[in-house]
C-alpha cells in the first residue's frame, strides 16, 4: 500500500504536505491546510507550493503565514497520526519561534495607536464637539 509513501525504501520517505501540516497541528483541518496551499502561501525549501499533494521529506524547511506571524519550521520526522500537541511538536523544529507574550500588561505593546476617545455609549460627536477636538489637536500640533 503506497498511500502516503511513509514507508518508501532507501530513505526516500515522504508524506503529503497537507496531511503533515494537519498532523503537526499547524491547522485544525486538512481543508484549512489545503486552502493555504491552493493560495500559494507556503514555501517548501524556498519554492512556492500550490498543490496539497506535494510531498514533504525529513529535513525540508517550510515557510508559511499563521495568523499574524510567519512560521519557519524544519521537518524532523513524518507523522503516523495526528496525536496530542506534545507529540506533534516532535515532528518539527521551529527556526523562527513566536516571541512569548509577557504576563505584565505594562510590557505589552499597544495593538493600535490611541486617538481621541469617547465614553462608551456617548454617541457620535456633535459638530460643536468635532470643532473643539480639531482646535485642540491644531493647538497641540503647532508647538505652543
């Protein structure tokens, strides 16, 4: 049986890329892995891959976006099943680890620049309010 080629002779072991990504727990389903591959968003050893049936081998380097981060991983072994997360982490080496988030809120960078704010439920500013805000911003920007 040569389904995924996981037992090929002469060290030429390989596995479907979408299945490996799913087993390594980078995606919740193979369909999501397929969507990433179909969009051409993954690089296998520097080459853009757009087919889910592309074979991945031990030692290959994968680069792909995952949320707001770009993941760069090296394949250490092929998957036999989709196991628990600690088992999945043994399948790859993270070459560009995601920085750990600090528990201290003071260390966390703001997600977006904060501008003028209004109390929740206060509604839209009136024309008079808007003009007052513009005057305040103009005065603070002129260096007075």
